[in-house]
C-alpha cells in the first residue's frame, strides 16, 4: 500500500536529518510513520525520545512515541532536553533515539535528528533513504504487542558526566553573560550553573518556541545585538556565550562584546587537548577559518579534512579516530563525548584556558588575539532551484577569474592568494552557502559580494 502523505516530505528529508516547515513539509502524520519505519527497518526493541521547546514539538513528540510503540518498541521518554543530552543518553545507554528539533532553523521549522545506538547519526546514505522508501511503500508490520512508555529524567546523570572533575570553586570571580535565546539552553544553563563558581547573568532563559528575543542562530550578527549590549553595559564581564535553539551550538564574545570566530575557539580547544594528546587527529572543514588549520599544525596535531554537517563529521571522527573537530557554525565535537557535539565540554576548556590567562593579567580578547589572524565573512545562504547546476556554473565562473587554485571537496574551494573561500551546497536547505576570508575584511566582503551576485543571477534562470 503506497501512503499518500499530506506533508511535502521530499523537501523535509535532507542529507543529514529530517527538517522542514511545519505543517507543510513535516507534520504529525509524517513523524508517526517515520517512527514506525525507524523501528521496523532496524528491528529496534527500545528507543529514546527527546524534544525541544518549539511550538510543534509537543505534538510531534506524541506522534513519534505512538509510531514507535505501535511498531512494538518500548520508549524511554526523556522529555524536554537539549540535543547534547539526547546524544549522551544514546551513547551512555547504547540505545537508538530521536531528538525532535529544527536546531538553529527559524521558528516555523521542526525536524528529527535520528541516531543509532551509541549516538551514531543517520544520514541519507546510511538509514534515512531506507526509512523514506519504507514510508513511501507503506510497508509496516502488525506488532504482536504495543510498546510501553517510561519517563526518565537524565539531567543529573548528564551533568555529572560533563562536569566530572569540576569543583564548586572552579572559575570563581568570573562574570559571564549567557544568552539562552529562549531555547534549550534555558534547561542546560541552570544545571551547570549550580555547580560552578562563575557568575552567569542569563538572558532570555524562558523556553519559548516563537523565539521572541532573537533568531535561533547565535553566530549571525543580527542575533547578537542583545548580548553585545549587555556585555558593554559597564558591569565588566569577562566574556559572553550564546546558544542556538537545541543548545548544540555555542558562540563566544570577548569582554568588549566582539564576536569571536568559532575557529579561534576551536584553535584554543585543540591547543589545550594537543598538550595532553600529542599528534592527535583534529578535524576541520573547508568553511573553518584558515587560522584553525594553522593552529593545529603549529601544535603538532594532524589535520583531518571533513565534510560540513554534524552527521558527516561524527562519522568521519569514528572512521579516522579524530580526537576533536570544530565547525565554523559553533559546533565542537569530542571523541570522549561519543564523537558528538558538546557546548559544555567546549565552555569548560575555554574557561580553564582563560582562568590561567586571567591570573596572568590578560583579558579574554588578549587570550584569543594570537589565534585570530584572518577576517572571515559571515556565511551567506542563497536559495537556488537546482543546487547541482548552480554549483557547477559557479565553479565555471570562479575558474574564469584565474584563481591560484580551485579544488572540489564538499563544494568548491577557491584561492586567489590574498583572499580565499568556499561555495558549497547547503546540507539543510535548497541553497548554496558562500564564505570568504582574507587578512582584509573589506577585500573578503567584496569578493563574496561578486560571487553572491553571480549565484543570484543564475538562480533566476
């Protein structure tokens, strides 16, 4: 029996997750059958289910649980939880599961991050395609019995795991602004704040899926106004941090309110880890600032190039035994966190490095300045009807500009000598992503502007 779904699910099934506008691209019906396919495709007997605070998440949460139990699987419902918490549950309990969230996407979106036991994410080539085909065919078995649902609070076990070795005296005297953005950091921050001596002044801690305070992506300039104003209010904060909707991204700001490129934070973390794990493999992507790659090499780490996207990075980390990886978007991945992203692991390492620097009389900006040698543009999304065609046409355009090098990996990387950058297909949207870098911010922006204008022109054809 071929199912006739209401939602335009072909737009929701992406390379690394299921994500779309609710209810036109993803709805309760699609999530119900996705849960059934997820369970039956792999014969799962027990699955974890967690959700964020988006307006549609409660109904999708109910739909997924019903789908899983109708297919005979028992459900451990961990309720309202940030994505790193779901990954911890999957990794520590060795169970498959789902995080119901659209991560950093706008408020009208929702989605599913599906993982196998051990927090291994499903991708289009490793599970999602099979789930979609099963849904399309409508092939579902009559379960011998309906699965049971048990509620489980994992918040304290998660906290004990991520704060292991941290004492109540840790980071005493530090003043930090933390922008929860009405997202799941509103659940995460109180848990860690109880155990740290640092003073956290939290902005927008109340969970609200309409995102009334700002957009969900903390790395975008338009979403940084509130935290920058708070830091520069004259209360002498040491630094600031900001999170996305499901709290798997973290952005850092110095004591003046200036945003610190994620590659700089990645370099700080990598340097600290490499002092203990000499010559370890460290992951980077083509969108990560060149300063991060140069820092890895200077610290005698072994750089490992990876495809952009959390699912691809996690897979590559396992395959290539990567200790740590950083994405430009504020994702930081750790081998000892089940090869997944952890904002708290990142924060703790950064605070430890800053604690030493502060005792030596340095500010946060002075700590990170040696690692911030280049100026990177904000990555820009350009919607296109045909990603493959638009990408190849853009590559032809870049080649006509006589670059020193044009290479293909996860899109195209181009090097003009004094400015370099990337044009790649978006993992989550029908669009191309563009980012350029140089020692001169003006030069990088000018080149990016030219490339964007070309893509916009061909996108209309």
